[in-house]
C-alpha cells in the first residue's frame, strides 16, 4: 500500500529521488562508521608521537600537535623490554601460523577427498569447537602441559593458541577444497603423477587464496592473544607484546604517550598484513566462488 503511494509511476516520491535518498543514506552511514572507527585510531597515533611536554600543553589534551616526536618510542626501546616482547610475539605468532595452516590444509584436504564414516559430523564438531570460549580450554590445556612438562615454554604458547585458531581454519579449508574441481587431480593422476605431487603442483596453487586467508586469520588470533599466553607462561621474559605491555601500567615513568606508542607497535603488523594481503583474504573467505 505504502509502496504504491511513495514510489513507482504516479507515486509521491519519484524513482530518481529514491535513488538519491539511498545514495545519501549510504554515504552518510559510511561516514559515521568511519568517524566512529578512525577517531580512536587517530587519537592513539597522535598521542604516541607527542612528547610528554606537549601532550598536555595548556592543561588539555593536544589532538592537533604542532610538532611530532619519537621520544615515547625511544623510552620504550631504552627503558622497557618492548623489543624482547615484540620478538616473542613474532616467534609465537610464526609458530601458530605455520602449525595452524599446515593442520588446516591437511585436514581440509582429507575431509574433502577421502570418504569415511561420520565425515560431516567431524567437520561440524570441529567448527562447533571454535564456538567454545578460549577460557574454557585454559584449564584443560594447563593440566595437559603441566603433565608433559611444557608449561612456561614457547611450545605451550604455540600449541594453546593453535587450539583456538585451528578449528575455524580447518573448517574454512574444508569448504575451500570443495570448490577445487577434482578433475584437475584426475588429469594429473592419468599423466602418472603421484597424489603428493598432484597436491603440491596442482591443488595447493589453486587453493592459495584459501590457505593464505587461514594464515592471516591464524596471525590475527596469535598476535592479539592475551588469555592463553597468560595461562601457560609465567616467565615475564617470554611474554608477547600484548601481555608484556600490560606490565607498563605498574611503572611510574610510563604515561599516556608510551602506552599509545606500544599500542601503535601492536597495531602495526596486523594493519600491514591486512593492507597487502586483503585481496587474498577476500578471495579465501569467499570460499572460491567468483
């Protein structure tokens, strides 16, 4: 009833005006979302590149600085263990990415190409396990690592975070391999290629967007993890930067500028990964559909 009155031939609002309203609404929504997302990021970057003397000049927070300074980053590098924390994050994240991606590729291919009883049930259980909160896994993993003498080690950190990242990664690769035609493999087999060579030379190149997406997802989970490393690591020298930066709150010489500087360091790698690999990420989560 209202559609007939507002739009269409003889309606109160012409089709052209409706298109204009939709366009304006879309741009207005995008603008508001951008402001909501970018404002905290802008404040983080601006505060991190201001010296303590200019940060609160005039008694208020300066959000449009007249000069930029690297003093906050110099303080972090000279007077804290930020470099060690950052290297720990790189080590743990690299281990998680390699292990989680390998597991997801092997498991996803196996679920797609081999038939066995309860295959779909296994795949759904794997996905369901991703829905479980990480804190639920913390105590069982702590007990397992304690019994095997792995507590307070990089191995425990890598395995515990992989337990969080792997389920969704396996499910994603299972879905992606279903969109890789088996005809390519059959053609390679007919030419005398072994299954391993077929996987290496045919399947993996075709599945590149999928496992790169899995690697990006695993990177995001590992780089931003706080809970699991807090449970399995007690030696502060082994802390990743997400956990190590929380120790700065207890130090009197670390202020807003230093806190925002370490936040920039934490945010930098994920931003660069998303910037340069966003095409692979979109293709991978599109599950192979054009």
